C-alpha cells in the first residue's frame, strides 16, 4: 500500500513537472511542449502549435493568409490595368483601320493631311503594331489569370488551416 502511495506521489510530481513544460496554443487550444511552439514574427502571437505554421514560412497561417490576400488584390489590380491597355490597343487598331480603309477608298482626295506621302505606311505600321501588342498583352493577361488562380488555391488551403 505504501509503495502504491509513493508511486502515486511520483506520478503526480512527474505530471506537475510535465504540465510546467506545456503551453496552450493561442489559436486551437492544444497543449504543446515549450520546445515545439513558435512565435509569429509579424503578429507576435504566441504560443502557436506546428499546425498553425506554414512550411517554409516564418509566419503563422493567419499572417500568411493576409499576405496572400494582399497579393491577390495586387494581381487583380494588374489584371484590370492590362484589360484597360487592351481596350486602348483595340481603339488604336480601330482608328488605324478606319484611316487605312478610308485611304483605300479615296478619302485622301477630300482630306488634305491624308495626301502626305508616308501617311499610308504609318497607318499600316500603327495598325500592325497594335495587333502585335494586343496579342502579346493577351498572352500576359492569360499568364496573369494563372497567377491569380494559383494564389486563390493557396488561400483556400490556408482557410482550412486557420
């Protein structure tokens, strides 16, 4: 009986000593050993368990989520700028097309500025250049959509970890 009491006292002592080594995760409430927790350098939240640390990153899942949201908003802004530039290129092409067609149908006889010797070559060059730029920026826009989709997938994964 005395051996049982001594064993119980030792076990309780060990449990108290182990409970001093445990810290409660501030997000999910899981107890973590002092050696296994981490502090987020951005938000200074501590202690956090391994579940809330993103591999290859020093920040917690919430901070990485916020960073990805900012990245996504920046990508959306870039996408909007590219779309506006594409609209401008369409306008330039349309203007060059109107002048080119007008030149071919004899509009130069009625408009004095169109009689300049290089005007037909300049209009053709502007139209061709606008088409080439349009194709190039369409490819850039397509790549931008891929980046946006990648960041969206990362955000969905982080939503689960938060």
